[in-house]
C-alpha cells in the first residue's frame, strides 16, 4: 500500500529516521478503492481490479461493486464502467476529478483515524498534484497541506503541533469519525 512506501519515502526524502509505520506488523495491502481511483488517472489500466476485488472478498470485504468486479476477468469490457460506478458511489460525484476526490478522502480519512503519520498522509495527498487542475476539488485543502508539509520539513521542533494542524485540515474535509474507505462495503 502507498502508506508503507510513503513512510519509507518520507524517511529518505525528509531525512527523518524516527518516522515509524504505526502498523509495522501488518503486511502492505493493495486496495481496490485506491487502485480504482488510480486507474482513472492517465497511464493506468483496469486489468488488476478483478483480482483485487477477489482478494478483498476473500478477506471478508463486501458490497455489490466489489462482488461485480470479482466476477469479471481482466479483459472484461465492462471494467471501466464498473470502476466509474464504484468511484461515483464513493465520492458522490462524477467527472474527471472523481479519482482525486476518492484518493484525497482515502488519505485524509486514514490521517484522521491515525492509521499513518500525518506527514505521510499529507505527502500522499500532495503526490496527486500533477493531476490537479486549478479548479480541482479540495484545492484549498491541498494548499494548506502543502504549507504545513513544508513547515514540517523546515521546523523539526514544531512537528507535533504541525501534525495536529494537518489533522485539523483533514477533519475539515472528512469529519472527526470517518470510516476508512479501504474497508467500506461498496
């Protein structure tokens, strides 16, 4: 999952040796939800979605979209439409920015839930900047996270407070008690 590599990358890029994966004992996990969002971005393909859906169904995750995708094979022509329906259900919207909305919500919810360090979740949200247009959803949130992320890098003595401010920004988008989108029944 992005968070495992996100912690590694942040340690390397920021030179922060004490940044730890809070769930070190859990294996990295690919996610149908996040992979579906990524397949809406340029250069990505939908062929992995059926296998991911089958893995998640075997793990006990449920939902009509997950079940429908698990019944497909890699070459099924209905995969893009199923992916689009999945993303629309998760985001409550459609259109070119739906993948960004879902990806943002995945990472912001996991930040609020404490699944990953705030700086890692913020870095993951910022990673999508290459795909954002000026009018993209959450533009103000991304700008705030970028400012806090840069301040976090520059001010080691203020990191705890900056983590809290990143969490506040995330709560403003996803609420205080969000459900983890990776495990939601869809």
